[in-house]
C-alpha cells in the first residue's frame, strides 16, 4: 500500500525499470508547501490504449507481473492528486518512453507524509539490472535554493559497487547527509 509520497515515487521508478528503460531521470522538488516529482524514462512506452488502461487499477501490462493481475500505483497516485487538489500528468509514446509528473500540496489533510527520501533513493539506485538512474533533488525556501544530483554510474564507480554492505552504508550516509542539508533549509 502507498503510505507515503515516497512509496508512490519508488513504485513509479520501478515501473520505469520494468519497462526496459536504459535511462531513468527523477526530479524531486520541494518547498514548504508542495512537493513536485517527475519520473521520465526511455522504456517501451505505451500507445494511447495502453496509456488509458494504465489508469485502471485492474490492469497491468501483460507479462509484467506473473504473480498478480492488477496495477495500483498509477491509479492510486492519480486519485491522491485528485483528492488533495494536486496535479497528476502522464505522457507516453510507444517505443520512446514515459513521463509521470505529480505535484502534491504538503499541507492538505489527505496528502500522505513525504516519507524517507534517503531510503527511497537508496532502494532505487540499488535496483538490480543495467540502467542509468539520475536523481535531481532540490528544495527552496525564502528565496534560497539548495540541490544535489545522484547518478548511478558515478556512484558505482566511486564506491566500487552498489551491492556490498560497506558500499551501501557509505551510500546511505552520503544521501542522508544531502537530505539533512535540504531539511535544514526547509525547516530552518
């Protein structure tokens, strides 16, 4: 179930990776009142019929999941955006990729909590397979903006791998330190 905004984010990233994407770009922008997220990929994309069906919770692309017949991520995200007076948009082109963008007001009573961005980014970066993942993270408050970028290939090169416990501990520490700086900006 989607208990946090990060649950939606990880679900959409996983959709991108399962769509045979070689490149996924994630933007997470936040200020005191709203959070905007975009996940864009170069995967298999969807034709107009598939795109319409993706909004149906009882649909999932054939062969995507051998163990289940539903796809709840996109429908639940669209519903959450609607319930909170947010924004949800999905664009896709067959054989060229998909882009999912959503904006949620952080002060609306039906908006789930943000969740653990550090853990979400760590999970996405260590997803199995050969792909490039770029995470662009920014926060702004009172006319100031801070940001950082994570690129999977650069992190793997610097750490040696994204699998060993030592590398994962260092990666978690690094991402957490970046998030703490943004948290200070937003709550300072």
